[in-house]
C-alpha cells in the first residue's frame, strides 16, 4: 500500500526532475525572458517649451507629478537653466523629485563654460541637437572633428558629449551617408549618439539596423510616436497612438547598449502640450520590453 510518505517522495522527485537542467545545459523556460519596465524615463523640455516659458517651475512640477524622473533641457532664450542659476535649477528639481540628466546646447559657443556648469550640478550629457542639411559631405567630416573636441572638453569635466539626429543625416550625399561619416569619424571614448527614433523612421531607415550596426554608440534615445498629418505628411503624436513599433525597437536598443530613454513630442493637433506629456508618461509607466 502506498503511504502519504511514498506519495510525497514521488512527487518531490518529479518536481526535481522538471527543475533540473536539460543535458546539463539550460533550465526549463530559461530562454523565456519576462518583459520588464524600462529604467527611469525622462522628457525633453522642448515638448512643453511654451509652458516652460510661461511658468517653468509650475510646469516642471506637473512633469514630476506625471511620473518623469529627469528632464533633458535645451538652450533657449533663457538658457539651459530657464533663467535660473545652474545650482538653483538643480535645487528646485530636487525639491520636486526630478533631476536634470542632459541638455541640448549650442556646442560651438562657450562650450567649456557650459560643460563646467553642467558638471557642477551632476549632469551626464551635453548634446548637439542640430546641424542642418549640408551640401557637402566634407561638412559632416568637419562636424565629426568638432564633436571630438567637444567630447574631450566634456570628458575633462566628467561629462559625455553626444549628437542628436534628424532625418537629414540619413540622406546620402555623393554616395556617403552623413550619419555613417559622423559615427565613423568620432572617437567612441569621447562621443555618443542620441537616436531620435522618430526621425530615423521618417528617413525610411530601420532603427534596429542602426543599433546593430553601431553597438554601444547610441546611448540615449528620443521616444515619440508617428502618425499621418492632415496634409498627408507625418507628425508626432501621443505615444501608443502612432505606428512606431517601440517594443521591438527598444528591445534591440537595450541589447546594443541603449541606456537613457527620453520622451519628446512636437505636434499637438487638438492637444495641450502639457496634457500630451502627461499622457506620454502614462504610456511609459506601463511599457514593458
């Protein structure tokens, strides 16, 4: 007669058999990765630039309440720190639960001063946001040299320097792709890249292919969705309402060294920019990859 002890012994052996490695190699379900939340996500303040100009502190508080952990600023009329001293800006952000992680800036004007100010408050990146379309590929080679010099200054201050793309850098000039030229011409120990995924898609390029082509070079990204505009073109929209497959793209990006995730939106048909930023944060909080 089987006893309860015999039953438990048999059941225990069966359980152990399921959990043992197959052929001494892989555990059952070892390759079934569980989707996880993204690390902390930030927002590029260009998204809410009008609100920031009208009430910087009030707008930042709304972004903090929405769930953003950090901001990426830009250099507007009132500077990177919105009319405040760098230390004052940092202090206010700390009070409301935010940090300033990075900023776009004019890298060809007083970059050493900007790097020193950024370093003083613990920022991680200064970023060139735009160079514009060029007629000669030699101009992009010159930009690469310029970026290396900025990278040296940034490194001296304990920062990183990066370049943020638009669509123009993926359009060939005399058989050469400007984005390739800049990435090959920059020192990886000095210069990173911020992939604006929207603009890569707008250029009819594959973001995953670029992540795979240049592993550990795209360390930051801009996340904004894309939809058709009323005039038949394209425009950015609230995350999850457009056509960009962020689940696949960011999975590849993370595997290839992508570390920093920054929301941005540029078009607001029928939507208040602050409301759009709050909706985007809601999407990011639930996003899994």
